[in-house]
C-alpha cells in the first residue's frame, strides 16, 4: 500500500522555503506526490480482534517524514480486514 501527500500533492514542483526555519534554504523541491511515498513504515502493532464469531485482522504502522529545520510529519495508519470478507478498511 502506498500513500502520498503529507506535504505535497500532484506533480514535481519547486516552491519557496519560507516555512523552514533556515534562511540559507531558499527553495524546496518536491517529488511526485511528496517524499512520504518512498519512506518505509515502522510496524507498531498487529493482531486479531474477535467479536462473537467475527474475526478482524489488523495492523498499525507509523511513517515519519522529517527534515532538519523543516517538517516533522507523522502518519499513523491502521489497516483492517474481516476474515472471509471482501474489503479492506484504512484509518489514518
């Protein structure tokens, strides 16, 4: 599963770096959909949850996109699926 857009969406772009607390950095270059799509997640938990005879498999992970003098963004994602079901649920 791939995600995008914590700090940038759409096409590659170069923008002013005014929001960074580092005056020598004049611009920021964004790749397609931002950097988060190339950062691996850190698994924080997984398991099963029973509700009567219904079993839900789940996994949670966090992706951290950080840069010196810039952003420190965290995305916590949970993925769930019912055993025998035909859908996957995502929660960010």
